[in-house]
């Protein structure tokens, strides 16, 4: 079986795997839709989360939409992300690494389903422009407009022609105009915009919505500047992605996408944008940003409108961002830096961004610091707190990481604070309303080496064979299902003698008096 040909193939797979809920009752897209999906992230275990397809949608003015709304289809859980990647959950990182190491260039075709309907010129407004689509309000009560969230922006470097795909929210400002929020001057689309500004021309762009899941995954993952995400998507799919030319701009888009919005970003002016609920857990503040003038809308007949659920973690966006970013950091540390890294965990509770744990099997003590500074150097924005732990620590379990922090790290020796960082939307770095350069030295990052520096006594848990036997008995008794986390059994860490081992064995034989007698013979006179 090949990879998904379009979003509809993916929806079928979700339904076949029991991961789709169809909501047929009337739903208000502005007040009810996102809050309903939000509840599964606040009230269900991750494995119970699903995608929601709303088939009967209205807005606050009572207007009905013929277009259904799909939310949470990409990554409401790690299991669903794996379904989108077409692999087992424990193979996601391997598949991402292979896709980066072996990208497959896209293939141009003459036409595709995305051009089944073309609205340009007078037809653009005849069909309602952007109002044709049931764009939900993501954070009702705080957001100032509906926003595109599953908005995969395709632009080109005006000097090299290299494409970039990035996911950026887009405030709906009129029937033919949106905002765009790039968060930082280092975002690749913003680099393209700045180059066009220097050339005195607008930046052409296309917003792709409702494509294969791999495109959504790639759009939120940070690749080095100049990487064509279409080729990485091809690497995930194992085959070239078919593209068609846009009708009014020099941009290529997936032939089987549900919706494409074409247009230009003027470079001679900017507009206010936001507030909008952000992944930080706080509302994003207003800022001056580029804006987008729509020149053409193309879509399939009876399209599906696709949206991401973001805002406070956990969310669909936090799962998706977490896994994609982990994959790029892991590939960088293992393959580009040659370090013995076993796992990288970007904790969702911190927005899948600011708290990074790197698990290593150290060959040399210096490798821990090499990894810490490599993560810090890969991105000036990611990894406000980066921690390196040993191979016996579960990098994804906060209790396990905290155990390492408490007992394997000494603050005066194992911590480094670096400056010159960038912290957009981080209210600990600057008060709301202040510019990004509020602190002229930049923000900072904390690097922590929480690895063992010498041999330790064994972990104070029963040995593996005794825990495994006890688990058998537990299950025989019909007790609640266990979800063990590391460490769940004891093991040696170097500081354990042959005599210690023999004495423990005597205890297991009921012969501990022998040890007591030995200690009596070795008794020292008190002073």
C-alpha cells in the first residue's frame, strides 16, 4: 500500500481505525466547535483522543455552510500521528530521520482535483471570497476573529527560487485579506518577505489547506533554511508529491489539496494582527505584521475545511510540534554531530519548545556538554531549559528527569547559563507590549548536565526478576492495568562489590544470620 493520496484517504484511515467522530448535529463554529474538541485534551487520556468531523456547521449569524470542518486529524495523539506517518509509534523518529537523509523531489503534473473549482476575478467575490469557508474561532471570548490554523504557507526565496512551507496562523480580515503571524524575524517566510522588501516588490504566496498529513507535519517542523519541505514530505511518503502551478502566482501546490488561497504579501506596509490564543498557554499580543491580499481561491468540489487545535497544551499542535521538532533535533545530534544520543524529548507542558531533555549513553563525560551546546546552537529560540540525562532515565517522564536533577546534578558544577537568545511570546523575557529587543542582551537559556559523574550504588528497587514475578501475580489477581515508568526495577550503577552481591544473595536464601555473624566478628571498639 502506498502513502495517502489526499486528505480523504487519511479520513478513511482514521475512521477505519476508530479515530474519527462524526458530529451531525448543528454546531456553531464560532462558539461551540473548538470548545467541544478542546474537552478531549482536558478530560480524556491521550489514547482516547480522536479527530472530529463536523458535518452541519453554522456561524454566530445563523449562516449555514455546505463545507464540513475537520479538527484534530493530524495529531490528537501520538498514535494518530503514527497513523499519519504510516508507521508504528516507536518508528516515527526513524521514519523522520530517513525522510531527512533521503528526500524525494516532488513531481509536476498538468492538473489536479484542487483546480476543480477556480474563483478568480469577479467569481472570487461571487462565491463569498474567504467567507465561503467555515473558519472557526479558536479561543472564543478572547480571539478577535476567525483564524486559519492549518494554513501551510508556500513561498519562494526571491533570489534562489527555493521553496519553503511553513505553518502560520492567518487572521481573517476581509473577504479577500488575511493577516499572517511569523513570530520572529528568523522565520523563513519572513526572510523571503524581507528580501522582497529590499527588492521593492510583494512576496507571492499560497496557503494550502487540507493536504496529506505529512505536509502538515513538515510545515510545523523546523528544517534548515533552503530545505524544500516538499522533498522531505516525499521522503515520508516514499514517493514524489504531485504538484500543480497556481493560477495567479508563481507557486506550486499539492494537486490533491482541498483548498488553496493564492495571493501576495505587500512589503510597503504592515497591519495590526491578533490577539490569538497561543501554544504558550497565554493570549498572543497584538503586533504589526505583514498582510495577505487574495488573488484567487481554488478548491475541490465539496471540499473539507481542515483546522488545527492549538492554544493551551496539551493540544493537537503540541503533539505535532513536539514529535516533529524532536525528530529534527535527534537527527542533528546523531547524524550531524555524531553524538551517542538515544532520545530527545520536548515536553508538551512547556509548549513543545522550551524544555528539552536529551538522553545519552556517554562514551566520554564531555559528550554531555557537547550535546547541550549543540542543542543551544541549532536554534536561538528553542530549548530555554535543556537537560542531558543518562541512558537509564526516561527523558519523557518528568518524575524520572526530576530524580536525575535532584541526585545527579550539582548546581555550581553542572549548570551553564547562556545569553543572546530570542524569546518571542515569552512574557518572562519581556512584559506584554514591549518590543522583542526589550532586553538588549537577548534572553537566556539554562543548560544542565544531569548525568552521573562517577559510579553510584544500585537503584533502590527490587531486581528485575522479582518485579516481573510480582507483575505476574498482580495480573493473575485481576488488579488494575499497570503503566510502569522507568526505573521500575533495581540495577547496579558501578558502586557495588562482590561482597555486597553475596550478602544480598544470602538474604534471599534466608541465611542473613551469616552476614550478622560476620559483622559481629568485624566489630570495631567505639571511641
